[in-house]
């Protein structure tokens, strides 16, 4: 179908425009950001841990490209539209508004036009490679590229073919010896690829205890990768590398003064859940910053060919056994799980969360239920590393303990692996479900205990993201 709006955009872009100069009085670059912005290269990469200023620097590079190529189009991408909305777009709009750069936003088409130079910036997700085709660009700028596929990156690079000062750049947190490492950091890398790597602790605008807090929730390897920005290689492809049954399997008991945490993995066969409680905070040397509770897995629920209601009934039966019948007291239960549980099912028209609420209504007087589901799921890597960070924090004592009766969960933590694409392996249909259930509650309650710099708005002269 002929796109009249796009044709008009192209026609306007071909008109002569004044050569306006980019001015950013409210932006004071960090050392690594300045090095990245001043570097040359056919493709530039900016690698670093969280809080190193990657997203903000990439947006500045995109604006430089827009002003150097007046009247042309460029593209800023993220692994998903959610990531763009949470991190990249706030940085871009803050830069524009705080530096007085006038623009016109086209929300329905996910783009904006810079009035001073007439350049158009498209915002695209890397999930759908077909949406990257058909564009003639003067620049491509990919944020959080380690969560994207190489095929999408290659298609995006191929669209950069107009303009006198073309630019290509990506920002990313290292993710082992993946395709980005091969392009930018391996001994066989091409001289066309230039890598700027931010130094750890290089952002003086972060809170003084920012990284110390993260040490209490990140495993050692994950801290080195996510905070120090190192290209590390984990020798095993086991997902839960920090699990040790000699350390983490112990007879944890029910605490009558604390709520039950019930975390569900919604499948048909098997449908699984873990029954947990927060334990007493550990005596970590970092506990002066914040009490650090343990997570105790009291029991597991495993039901084959099950419905949500049947699984809840089974979970309730096991909870009563743990609480010795509970007497006449109403139990407080907090429910966690997959964000997709809020999607309507075609066969019933209701959602899994609707079913949970209906079940809670039928149990009024015996159980007080609270649902704590995210609006969107974390990446698998984030969820798995929330569990690893509880099993073996970089600093402090282990904070996740599992009762010996949870044999399927222990089996999962020992046997679930990553596949060649970097996803959790599904070769064994019985594996990964019960550990997924554990991951939902671990990530939801403890995955964001440190300040989430990559999703907070940057202030003038204070590049957090």
C-alpha cells in the first residue's frame, strides 16, 4: 500500500535546510561518554555496566547524526518497544527538552522530526526485522544490543546508505563471548568496529552506595558482567551456576508471623508453584544499608494436566499441612507469576488472574490474597540471575534456602541449562517450569533492590542511564 505520509516525509527531507549546529548546554559528558562521542569508526560500540551512561551517550550520538545530515532519516532501536519506552525514549526527550531543541512528535508512527534541521528519527523494536526494511537512513543507533539478534543488527546496518556523514553505533552490556564480543572485542575483530568500554565506577553522579547495594543481590559473575562491564566466560552452560545442594538445601520451617509467598508457573502439564516465606534477615556486613531477608522455599506444587483452580486447591492443601491446619486464623498469601497470566484465554474469555481472584473470593474468611504480578516479564537472564544472586551474592551470605522435600526444584536447579541461542533449554519438557516459578518471586521481590539506573530519567548534567 502506498504510504502518502512517508512520501511527504521523503519529499520534505530533500528540500534544502539551514545547517543548524547541535548545542547541548545541559549535557556534561562523563569521560567514557566523551571518548565514545569523539571516536571514529565505521561502527562504534559503547560497552559498560549499568550506570555507565550508555543510553544517554547513544542518544547524543543520534542527535549529532541528525544535525550533520539535515533533512534525512535515522533510526534508534531497542530490543523491544517496552525497553525503548522505559530507557531510551526518556533519555532522548530529556535531551531535547532540557537543551531547548524544538521537535515535532508523531506518536502514531513512532518517530519525531527535529525542526532545526528537518531530520526524522524513527524508533523501532528489533523484535520484528521486517519493520526495519524499506528505510533509507543516514544513521542507525541500537540501544541494549546484547538483547538483540545479530540478524536484526545486520538488516539495520544495511539501511544506512544516504547522507554525507553516515553513522552507526550500538550500546550494550557485555554478555559473555556472544556475537557483539566477536565483532567488537575478539582478537579477530575487524578494524571497522571500534569499541569504547566504560571503566567501572566511572559515573560520579550515582549514589555512593549504588554498587555496594547491588553486590548483595547479584552473583559474582553477574556483578562483573552487569556492573563492571566485563566480557566474562562462564565455564558451564548451567543456568543456576550458584546452586549447591550442600549449602542451599536445609529444613526451613514455617514462620507463623510472616505471609505465605505463592509463585506460579502457568502451564497445562505440568502446572507448578513454589510455596515460600521470607526468613530472618542475614547478618551481612552490608546489612547496615538495608535488612537482607532470606527466601525460604517450604514446599513445591506439581500437578500434571491441571487447571489454575486445581493447582490453587492443591497449593492450599499443602499450605494447610505446613501451617498445621492454621486453626481459625485467616492466612495472608501473596501470589506471584508470569505477566502473561493477565491475557485472556480464547476458550474461557477470562485470564489466569481472574481465576485466582475468583478462587480467593470462594475462600473468603480462610485466606486473604494479594496479587503481585509485573506488567511485563523480565528477560530470562534477569530472572535467572535474580535466583543466582540470592543463592550466592557477591557480598554477604546466601539468602535462598530450599526444604529437602522440594525434590523437583532441586533437580531443576541442578539440570536446567542454556541452549546455543542463549535461551533456557526446553529439550526436556519436564525441566525449567518449577525453577521458573521460583524465578518470578525472586525477581519481583529482590531483582530491583539496587537503584535501577537504566530506567530512571536523567537530570541536566547528570547522565544516569
